[in-house]
């Protein structure tokens, strides 16, 4: 998410680093690079001009010019302006005591129907009874899709494949919700491949007759400025209460997220960050600005951990650590817990200074290494997992390697590096689960998961990104290690 924008902005700000002070001349140079980075990310031209003009005005102020570290001061200005550009955001759904009606609209292919299910799941977790309404009568597959989603999530779905009037269908759904004790109704309205008069009139009819409490537009972040144009057209017709932006986990350049609020006045309330039904997050401009500038987003990681990790299992692990016990079984469970939060490079993107690692490690490589480690541990006996350095000798190492389908050297590496990791985990017994997981990732990236990660680990502490030469060096190290591993397996 926003990787290219993050890299471009970082490069622009780096041009000013090391200057004794900021002057009008070097600020113009830096702001030209910032402007180019924003335009390449598909941010609206009017928004880019307004943003860079405001940053330049503040950066050339007396306070910044006399600052001991003007570059850091500049980053603070850029951060604050990004937050202002995307916010403020009211995350309240404004649900009432009786039946609240939420209306979702959008073009075909934006992920509207799936978002209905995600939003319903989120509201259900907050203790409300939810009913999804299949009001997209233009696309029969949308009705089937919503019914499948409702079944997966345990949500009620109101659907009538024979209906022809979406307004009457929505009114009947609200009546049934009142009779059945349902407190939130989510309308999945019709979409089109493009905006047309018929679509807008149908939506206006539903809006007038039912008076929904909140109207949300679902837009695809990958459509760039088309998403902003759609938001403007829908807002003119319906007076939107918010935007839900989907597919921000894909190849989106991020310009739409930066432009929507400034162009339309409508805030982004939620973002879709994956295909899973739990991949819907509240949109926080301050956290997003932090991600864009490489500052991380630990708060979102904490929230996701609280939702997805097994609290009872974490409690048991904490008790064992306090007693000074940490085995390979515990390490395996910790890897499993970490995977629940998503791909490792996504988790690392939430942590400050880990940008270099997210670039170096692809999901496939890291996931493959994690599976290899788990395979080695599974091939061990209970005694070997508890005391690997004391119990595992040469013959046991060969047996474990054969069982896991790896080279004996891989088993030796795991055993050799496990002891210092176990010591560190015992020392971290007083830390919370997120801090512990973060430290574990730093250690494992430094050796357990990839033999070429030492340079990246050194970079973590400085917050610097890997250079092209360093990335190439790491790739060669990994390729060399892979060739060695294959030779040993053939032997």
C-alpha cells in the first residue's frame, strides 16, 4: 500500500537532508520532487498544487529556517498537511435505537457486494443484529453472492429474485427487520459499468422513500482519479456520508485516497485491505499519513492483533515465558499466531523503519521459509523440541532433515540460532504481545528466515531503505544459499 508514493516522497525529502538550512532555492527543488511524486501517485492536480503550496509556505517560515534540524521539521509539516488533506473522519455509523438503514452504492466491479458482507460482519461484532438486502436486481449473480456471504457470516439476507422494483423490495426488507428484531439493515443497491441517468434516478428513489441514516459509496482505489470523479458524481446526486475505498492492498498508487476528501468534501470512512471478510478497517488519516511517510502504524497492528490473535493462547505463552520456559513448540505457535495477521510483509509495513524489509522479502519467499521451519520442528520428537541444543546430535539431525525434506545443515542452523532467540524471549517476558512479536520478527528476519537478512537487519535501526546494490547483494546471497541447499539435498 502506497509503496511507490512512500519511496518517492522519501527520496524528495532526502534531497534536503544534510543541508545546513532550508532556503527558497533548495525548497523549490524539494517541492518539485514532492509534486512529481504526488502526480505519479495519481493525486488530483488541483490537490497537488494546493498541498505543495501550503507545505512550501510553512517550510519557508522563520521557525523552520532557524530549526536545528529543518528536515525533520519539514517531515512534520508534510505529515500534518497529509492528515488535513484526508481528514477529519467521523467513524460513527450513527446507529439508532430501533432500525438503522445503511445504503451502499457504487459502480460494478468496485467490490460493493463483498463490502456489504464485511460491513455487516463488523457491525455484528459490535453487538447488533444485521440484515443484508439484495437490492441489486440488475445483476442476478449479486443476489446469489450476497446470500452466500450471509451464510458464511451468519447474517440474515433479504432477497427476492422475482422482484422488479428495488424501492418496494427495500421497503419490505425494513418492515421485516422491524418485525424480526433486526437493528441494522444494509442495502446492496444496483451498480453499473458507468454512471448513467437511470442508475442515479433509481438510487434517488430509494434515498427519498427510505431515508437511509447513512449513504456510503464504494469505490475501487485501483481506478485512480476515476474513483474521485465517481465520488463527486454520486455525492452531487445523493449527498454521501462517506466513502469506502476497496483494493488498497493491490497495486493502487494511492492518489484517490489523498484526493477524495479534498475534491468532494466526503471523507473516506473505511478501507478494504484484502479479500478476506475481516479485511475492512476504519480509515484513520493520521495513521495513513504515518504509513506514507514510513513511520509505520503500530496502533492498527495492535487493533488487528486484539481481534485476530487467540487471547487464551497468548496468555498461556506469557505465563510460560514468565516461568523461563520457551521451546521450539512455543516458537511454532508464535509463527502460527503471526500468520493470522496476514502476510509477513504486510505486518512489517505497520512497523516504523521496516520499509527495507518489505521491499526485500516477497510473500512467497517468507511464507516458504516459515513452512520450512515448521516442517523441521514437526519432524522432531517432544524431547528434541524442548532441549534441541542438548539432545540433537548428528544422527538425530540426519533423521530430522530426512523427515522434513531439508538438508542437515538447515536443522543445525535452526538449533544454533534458537538458543539466543529463546534467551531473548525469556527476557521479553515483561513486554506485551505486540512488542514481543515485533522483537521476534526482527530476530527471525536477522537469521532464522533468510540467510541474507543481516544487512537488512542493520538497516532497521537506522530507518534507511536498502539501496539497489544492497538488494542485489542480498538476492545473490539468497540464490547462493538456495543452490547450496539443493546440492546437500541431492547428496
